[in-house]
C-alpha cells in the first residue's frame, strides 16, 4: 500500500522538474487537474470516514498526479519539438506493433530529458502499484 507521506514526497519531488524544462503550467488545462490532486491530498482526512483505510484516496491521488504529469510532458514535447506528435492507434498498420500514447511520450522523454523520463516512469510505476497491487 502506498502511504500518503511517501506519495506526498514523490509527488512534490516530481513537480521540481518543471524548473528544468520551460513550461508555464498555468497555461495548460492540466493545471486544474494538478490543483485538484493537491486539494484531494490535503483534504483526504475529511473525505474518508473514520475507521476506513485511505486506499481509495491514495490511488486517486497517484492516478491524478501521474495523468496530469503525463499530459504536461506531452504538451511540453509538442510545444518544443514541431516533429513530435502522438501517433494515434488507427495510424498503425495491421502487422505493426501498437505503441501507446504513454509509451510514445516516455520514449521521446528518454531521448530528450532523462531526468524527466525517470521521474515520469517512477510515477507511472507508482500508479500501476496503486491500481493493481494495493495491498
């Protein structure tokens, strides 16, 4: 189970990478998603009934944190590289292996900014654990 203290540490550390790449996050609609995530974290104790575990809030927070971060990275790649565009599933040939949007963004980040790639990959793994290995 992911503890909120660990989640907060990782989430706040992940946000530090925005100093490395130039992206004014307030210009993107995903900013509201990140604000919602932080409000959920800060007010989780109000939303969870007494004697109830925090898994639902923890999982929601990590999912929203990952998705907002993924969208920021995608937007940054599209803004900084005119040749980068997500290739939709329909554009793949029948005999060609489909590469998800998330894999496409991670691949580009690995080539362009290894630090951000590592942070997003870690957050993606936390998301997987929160969804599929909650206990």
